[in-house]
């Protein structure tokens, strides 16, 4: 089995501010007996906390403008829990930032995923896609926290897409879109006035929920701490 102890990360950026953007892929494969793949990317490293529990450590600041981060998770069997450890800040710049999360949950397997809160800084341009594929009998719970702008500033541009597919086709296809010039109007359906923190809780693979085999809830707050979601 690959080592579960990647090199020690640091929260300090190791790239100059005007460095070239990076493309990085982090790959995790989990089974009921352990991890068969733990492959770190240049900026994101999986760290094992306990059997069936990991966190995704950011070894550099960012993502910077132009970065492309991709995380691939396969739960072949058993249960995998992904826990948050610290917020991630999408920093401003001319180039768009692309964040991809690709998840496959095998037959009868279970995933509980809560990644680090994402702060979309003023001047950032972020597209984020989360794709989840469920085999028969599989379930997934995804908790996601977005902060629109750092303290004292407005948000950047954000397009966040969530798609879940089950054995019979699409369970949910959801898009949350915020433009800096009209963010108050864009976010009004999800955020209460004066709030800029948004938590989305999605549960898939459980019969009887809102969308056939899925359920989506959104909660807003003035800050991430007010959401009551661990970070």
C-alpha cells in the first residue's frame, strides 16, 4: 500500500505571486480494508487521519489565478470520510481558476465528504465542478462551505456546478452563479441580507428524499463560524 504520510506540508505559498499557473491532480482510492491509492498533487495532498478517514491538505497558498486543481476520489467499498482542516482562498488575478472534484462510489459503498471552506476573494474568477457517480446501493453526503469575499471586501466571480448520477441517470444538476457586479441579486435566493457564507448539504442515494434519490439543503450566515459547520 502506498505511504499514508506525504511530505510535511506548509501553509505558506512556495510560488512567487506572478508564477506560472499550475495544473495538479490528487487521486484517492479507498476500500473497506484500506487505501490502495494516495497520490498527492503539487498543491493538494491526502493525509490519513484514521482507517477510513482522510483530510486534504493544501501545501501552498491559493489557488492562484489560472490554477487548475483536480481531486479524484474512488470509494470501491466500505465507508470513506473526508474531513476539513483549514479554509482555502481563491486569490485574485486575470486568469480563471478551475477546481474539479470527481467522485465515484462503488456498489454498497458510502462517502461522507466535507472539504475545506472556499473563500472567493474579490477579483478572483472561479469555476468549480463537483461530479458524483453512485453505483447501486451507494450513498454520498457532501457538505460544502463558500465564503463570498474576504472581510471588508466583495466577492469574486463564482460558478459552482454540482451533478450527481445514480444507476438510473441524473439525480441532481445544480448551478450556483455569482457575478461581482450583481452578487447581491445573484445570491438572494440562497443568502439572507448581509450574509456572505453559504453551506450546501447534499445527500444522495437515500430513497424517499426530495429529488427521488437525493436531497439538497442550503444555509446562509454572516460568517463560516455562524453556520455551525466544522472547519
